[in-house]
C-alpha cells in the first residue's frame, strides 16, 4: 500500500477510485484480523457457558492466591519483625489490620466510580486490568516495605471494586432468564472452591510453624504470584458474549452510556423502591462476610477450651465454610431449573434457617470474650465448647452464604440485566460498607452483641428480598393481564 497523496495525480479519475478501493479494502482486512476470532464450536449459548466457566476459573485462581496469602500474612509480618525468625526485615513495621482497613476504604470508594470505568473499558478489559491489583498486593511479600504494603492495599481495594462489578456485569451479559440461576451457581461453586484449597495449603504447609524465614517467604510469594498471573491469563481467553439478533438490534438503538451518565444512572437506581429494600439484604451479606471470613475462625482460634489444636481447628473451620459455599453453589447451579421452579424466596428462607441455626450454635458454643484475644479456661460458653459443633456451624455459615449470594447474583443479573453494571456496583458498595463497619466494631463488641446485630439484619434482609420478589411477580402478572 502506497501513499495516495503522492500518486493521485498520476492516474485517471476512474483509476484513482480503483486504487482507493484497494487501499480501503486492505485496511478493513487488517482490522478484521485484529479482532478476537470466535471458534464455530463456541458460538451461541455454548460460548456463553464457556465464558461463565472461564470466569469462575479466573476468580478461582485469583482467590486461591489471595486466600492463601491471607492465611499466612500474619505469620509473615510477625517473622519480619523478629530478629531471631530467619525472616527479619530491618525497619519493617507493617500492620495487617491497618492494611485491611485501607483496602476496605478503597473498595468502598472504588465502587462509586466502577460503573464509569466499565462504561469506558467494558467488563472483559476491566477484569483483566483489575486482576493485576491482586498480583501487585501479593508481590509485596517479596519486597517487604511499609509504604509498599499500604500502597498495594489502596490498589487492591480500588481494583477489587472494579473486579467484582465487572464480574456481575459480564455474568449478566452471558446469561438469559432461563440460564442466570445455573450460571450464578456454577460461578459461585468454582469461586468458593478456592477457599478449600487455600486453607488446605495453609493447614498442611504452615501448621505448627512459629516463623517463616526469608527463603520460604520468597518461595510462597512466587507461587502465589503465579496463581494470580494464571487468573489474568485465564480472563484474557474470555470471548465476547453471544447476543441474538433481537438483542443486537436493541443495542444498536440504545445510545452507549458515557462515564458521567453511568454514574448518574447508578444514583437513580439506588433511589428506586426495590433497590432500597434490597439494601437491607446487601448490608447483611456484608456483615456475614465479616463473620465467615474473619470473626468466626478467629474466635475458634482464641477459644482456650479447644486446647492446643485450636489454631488448626480454625483453619479446618475455614475449609468447612468453603465446602458449604461450594455445595450450595453446585446445587443451585446444576439443579437451577428445579430449585427456582417456585421462585428464589424458598432458597432465601432455607439460607435464613441455616444462618440462624449457625448463630445459635456459635452463641452456645463459643465464649463471648473470644473476639478480644486468647481466652482463659474461666471464660465459659453456655456449654463446654465442642469442636464438632464448631465445624457444623462453619458448614451452615458457608451453605447459607451460598444461598444468599447465588440468588442475589441471579436477581441482579436477570431483573437488572439492562443496568447490571449499576446494580452490581450498588450491591458491592453496600456489602463492603457493612463489612468495613463490622471490621471496626469486631475487636470492641463481645460475640453475643455481634451475633445479635447479624441476626437482626439477616431477618430484615431476608424479608426485604422476599418482598421484592413478590412485588416483581405481581407486576409481571399485571402486565400479562393488560
């Protein structure tokens, strides 16, 4: 292809048109080759299922690395501060609690701007870029530095907001009303299984260790970075969602949202009746996240009546929480059509029953002083702490959490498909806000007060979700009658 401006005058007008056509066709072919080619076997609904499975695999690798990192982080930080540990780093004073607080604050702020970011980049590119925030956070294991720890915490928080909002949007784009329940279950089961393997790694490789030396820390860091990088590479294999002709025509007639408009639409959606009711559900999910990911396992590890095996029991508790999550996701994914034949409310009520049972077991089995630190034999629960009851409560917490999360993903991805970016941003904003609040009061309030707060919001959130579904059904029936 040569420069047209230099050759235009050497040809007749008809020849000039022919040369221009050749150049334009060459440009079109070049652009076509740069597009992502979809294999014929992955076109249509099969391609969307492929995307859902890859999405679950990407989040599995991300949180396999991140959850394992969370399990050994305290041990790494304490070793870096002890001169006799073999992993001492001069001048290092990193604080895991401060790091977590900064991450949550950045997460809350990031959710405000997540819809605008998705409007600019789209969900696939957003997930690929934001997944690197997890890799960068793990990277600071190799170069322990106070400033790097807190900087990576900010990046992780902002990236997490984009990551989860883009996940919800992409899941909605790859689902129809008839497949959203199945896809939500498949994703949740694959994502939650990372908790099982992550806790198993911590339990088998680091149980009984008091310190981690520099060599072990670097090896662990390299392995976890590989896991995070595998997530990014997996997400790069995602295909454009399949859309039928009706959907394509609708998209062509709908103007594309800019970043400012996306932010405005999120504010309008937040003020609607249904979203205001669902705010109670979202807030409860945030409180539950604090209980299942931090509070309960910490309380088990601090309960003196469990004896010397209490630290190992805390890790086993994390494994059973993840088992409950995976089982719930698998049931609601594989048997999605059967489980929703009577709507989502029965599953929410099942989750409510499991959740309240778990809270009662925690109430009678764990001393109320457990959140404050190591208990003594004088700190009594209502019964002698029983490790089997503790593990049963762990499983029920995980299963109930799967009940709520799969149905929320299904509801937002189905009912709010046209505005799923804003819907998932609101969900994550309120969830993380609740988790942040719980994070601050967890070391201050004894266990019974924390269970009471969670039980109240569990009741309010469940009632709100059921109300939204009933109102939606009535609206649908009225439309059909009209």
